[in-house]
C-alpha cells in the first residue's frame, strides 16, 4: 500500500511559499517520513512500507532488525519505501536523510555497520536507480545497543518522475561482526518518532526523515 502524492494543476489558484535560499538555488524540498502499515497480527501477509509527507501516522513496528556472524560486511536490512506520484515531479539537489540506527554485538567486541540509501523510480515492474549514497561513515556497536541518528547525504541529479510512477527510497543496512557471535543492527522507521520499543532514553528518535529535493520552476 502506498499513499499517493497529489499536485494541483496549473489552472488552479495556488500559493507557493519559497525562502531566499530556495529561489536562489532553484530547489525546494518535500519532507517525507518512512513507515510501515498493516495488520500487526499477521505481519507477513499484510504489512506495507510507505513514505508519507505527514508524521501523524504511527508504524506498526518501530524498527526492522538484521543479524549476521559474517566478518565481511553483509546486507542484513533492505527496505523499499514508496509513494505514488500523481503529477510529473522533477527531482534535483542534495538530500540529507536522518536514519535512526542501533547496533550491538553479543560480546564485548565491536561490530561495524553502515547505511546505504538509494533513490529510485519504480513503474510497478522495473526499478530505475537515480542516486546512491556512499558508505563512508561506519558505526560501531559493543555489547549493549548503541543508538545513533545517522545522517546520510545523497546527490540527486535532475530526474523526472512521471504521473503513475512511484518515488522509491531504499534503505539498506550493512553489518560486519568481529566475533563468532551474532552482530545485530536495527533501523527505525516510525513517522511519529516515538521512543517506545526503541531508545528508552529518548535521545535518538525513531523518526526516519527523507527530504526530497524538488526543482522549482517560477
């Protein structure tokens, strides 16, 4: 299930507000929140990942978890968040996502994890990759869970997403364990940002934010 994005037609009266930076750079932003909807009693059958431009929804699960004993970096989390575009949309600019993560190892030795973000468009059958982040920032976790809001920067080239296509944001979690014990990684995705079932200290929100850069045509 995806939540559609609606854009007014040119004939309708609209009021657009841009600040000086938006106008000077020719780029504005739509702020999205990643989440997971569905029936919590049968999660394998009726759960859906989505992105929405409102944070009033709560996710049925605060996070997704992956584990590995591999010493080499292994992809343990792969999440696609989709939004249906109802009018042509031109992407262009730099996006800085905030991705809440947690990691730990079963022993005192550390594990290493990192986040990769892909921005794509999807027509229901074929994915087209638009932009890819790097993995330059590694996060370590010891015996206790280490929580961190990871900032991920991604440069988005000018790309048109047509009506009827989906904007897809893929979040990957990569993990390497430094011992024979399972390393563990979590990525949170609760639009309301609650800390229940996440970071009990409240220092790291569970809200995964995705500012998508949009070309402004005045």
